[in-house]
């Protein structure tokens, strides 16, 4: 009887301990609820390989967030960590491969770069008296610009010895996860066991009181921001190792994920509150969300909505827990009433989250319930060309009864690697990838190959990995065709402007290369300016407006996509189509309308919808074991006013 009573008491005590742990840790509660919901909705979620994928995908964000934790605890903010990560990785790759420095010295330079950026941030905040938001926003721009200057806008191959940081130990344990854990333990040690850690909490709690207590606040702030820069450098090295290349545009927007992870983990933006374990949980919540939504075939557009909503839900849950969870004795609350309210809030949150995720798992594009599942990762869906490619792929999948899941990498090579990893672990029969970068996608494509999943490359090839086929038009040939078209229109003489796409992307490099090669045949034509406008219509408008101030005599414009061409035409006003010939690329619906109206002189049409259809067709054939050609060419054609009706 005594033994039974002891066991009962021990069991009840254990249950209470678990309950108290969850109620006192809102972020942990949200992570548990989220993991349970994903496990119930997807049988592929709770597998060893997928959980390792989640760890790898959380690693870079977590390491960045650990550094940001120091800053937020001290009541600051650091918006520069993504750019500093990219700059540090670029410095490492450039110094080791381009300058021939020993790898160990290149690593030291990369770490030193991160530290230097952090010191500059701290000095601007402490001695320059700039608000942290402004100081780090400036460093965000400076860091990204220096990364592009050093790399000349192109990815740089990463040293093989350092790239092992992105591999696995024993073929199973991912090294990025080990680095994440090590940096997390270091963060916890600094916050709880060091003088500077105590200083962070003191400054964040009340900076003036800390100063009056004798704390050297200015020097401590410099050290705090230096630590953030150091952690950003480590994150950049891990990210580049995964992609086996330093991407000058890597880690864009990661600063927002890092800040979100810290806040979800329970830190206060007012300072004085925060811990390493909470930050790690916040990063895992974001990784689980993205991973699970991929597995559930949720639309790429809805994923943004869900991620934002769950971030808000997690923070609201933690806020409610703080207000009602642990009322002090004598504070006017009945014992346990706060815990009950928190438990009720948790239950409500769990039901709401499960309902939302369950609904979205059924309301997804292309789900037909067939046994043949195909995953498609596009570089971006913020571009009409790729929207048309996705539409063509979905139409072909629907006609063939194929379950097609389309994801949006948002021009982030790391996010695309995560998506391919998720596809590999979710039982798809084939994967279609439109690479953000041909080198960076290689490791994840090799991983799919090891799982015997055929990969079809669309529009852009994959380097250092085997694919079933490449379905693409020739961007270099298209660039040459655009040069000839514009030169013929100008009669072989004139002054032209080139609007370049996003620096570092293969499409921009190849189209620009083809145009540069083609225009050399016309010595009477001078390129007076080449400026990037990031494949964006608004930026095309702004850049062209600025260029017209210094080059009003321009007679021709080549834009590496139709969106920039349309922006340039808007800037030119009445000159577009009359005294200035504008040539675009892609043959998008808006571009074709402008060609038909005479605003654009021509567009090099790639027929993206047909490209998407052919990619799905070949993916299905490869999944069935049929032989496919190594390369399938989709014809490129010049569209002018005379033949625009044929493409409408």
C-alpha cells in the first residue's frame, strides 16, 4: 500500500512538474502544440530524418538569434546580422580561393570581419549616439554592398575543408546542428556566468541605473554588438558551407527571423529579459512551421500568412501566461487560477492551430489525392515569369492526375535547399527545381539522388549534381538575340543602358553575358551605363529615372526581364517606343501587351507556361523509370509588334 501510494504520489508530482514546465514556458508550449499538430496532420513529420532536417534548417537562424539575444537583452536591436553573415562568408571564400590565403587565416579574417562590423555598430550606438535601429540599418546596407563589391555579384566557391561544416558526421548527425548546440551553450554561459552577461541584463533593465552603479555602459555596448557580429560570422560560415558557395545575396531577411525567434522565445524588446533556451525554441518553432507546411503541401502564398499568424499566437500565448500564470501570493488571485487560465488559453490555442493547419492541408493547390506526388521548388513567385511557369506546371499536373506541390524559395538559396530536403523526406516521386543558384542547389539535389528521387532542373541548370534532365531555354542565346534585335532597330548606332537583374543570380549573369557578347558586333553602339534593378518594375522605374538625369541622350534600353523594361518605359514616358527603343526578356503577359501597344519595341519570349508543362511531363516520366533526354530545349523567340498577336 505504501509503495502504491509512493508511486501515485511520484507520478502526480511528475505530471505537475511537466504541467508547470509548460505553463511557465509559453514558447516551449507553443513548440509542443505545433509539433503535435504537425505529427497528426502529416505522417512524414515525426521521422528521424525529418527531425534532423528541422534541426539543420533551424541552425543558421538560431545562431544569428543567439547573437541578437545579447543585443535585445540590453534593450538594443541589430538589423545587420543577415548582411554581416553574407559579408563574412564572402570574405572567407574570396580570401581562400581568389587570394590563395591559407584556409585557417581566411576563417580568422571572416570571424574578424563579423567582429569589426559589430564593433562599428556598437561605436555608432555608444559614441555616435545613433539609435540602434538606424546604426544597424546602415550596417545592413554597407555589409550587403561590400559583399557584392568583393564578389562582383557572383557566388564564390567555398573551400572544401570548410564546406564540411555543412555535412554530417557518420552520415547521419548534421554538423550544423552540433554548431548550433555549441553556440547555444556558449550563449547560455555568457548570459548566466559572465560579467558582460550580467551587464546586459543591467543595461536592458535600466541603463541610467547601470551607469550610476559604475558600469561602463558605452564599452559594454561595443562588446555586446561585437558578440552579435561574431555570431553572425559563424552563421554565415555555416550557411555558406551548406550551399558550398558564398552567396553575396545570402541571408536576406534573416535578421527578421532572428529577431522573431528571440521574441517568440520570451525576450522583451524593452530589454532586461531573455535566455538562450527560449531563443533556441523560437528558432525551432519557425523551422517546424516551414518544414510542416511544406509536408502538408500548403500553398506558398498561404505559408506566409500562417507563419505570421503563428508568430503572433506564440507571443500572445506567452504574454497571457506572464499576466495570468503565476500570481504572487496575496496578490488577490486564487491559488492556481492563473495556471488554469493559461491551461485554458493553451487548449484554445491548440485547437485553433490544429484547425487552421488542418484546413490548409486540404485547401492546397494541386492536391488530387493521387499516389504520384511531385514537388516543385521555384526560385521566386514574385515574378510573372515564374508565376506562369507554375501555372503551366499545375495545368499539366491536373490533366495527368498528379499531386503537385509548388513552393517559393523567395530567391533564397538556403530556403530552397530546405524545401528540397523536405520534399526528399516526404515521399515525393520526383522533384522539379528552378535553382536560385546553380551551385548552391547542388548538395540538396545530391541528397535527393541518394534517396533515388529523380530531379528535373527547370530554366536553370544544377551544378555538381546529377539531374534527370534540364528543361530550359538558352539564356545566353536569348541575350545575344536581344542584342541583335536592339542593334538592328538602332541601325547599329546609338547609346544604350542595360538594366541588370538581381546580382548573383544565374539568369542575370547569363542574359547579361549573352547581351554583352552580342553587342560587341556593333562598334557604333555604346553602353553608357549598367545598373541593377533586381528584376523589379519599381526599381526599374527608379533606376531609369536616375540614369536619364546623367544620360538624357539614351536611344536604347535592354532590360534583363520584362518587369524592369516596363519600369524603364514608364520612366521614359513619351520617348518609349518613339525615340528610345526598349527591349525586355521573358515574354510575360504585361510585357506582350506593351509590345503590342508599341511601348516596348520587343521582348525575348521564353514561353514559361510551356516550360512548366514540359518539366512536369519529364518529371513523371523519370519517376516511372522511363528514359528522358539529358536536355529539353524550349524555343526562344523575339516578339515584336508584328507578331505579338501570335503569343497573346
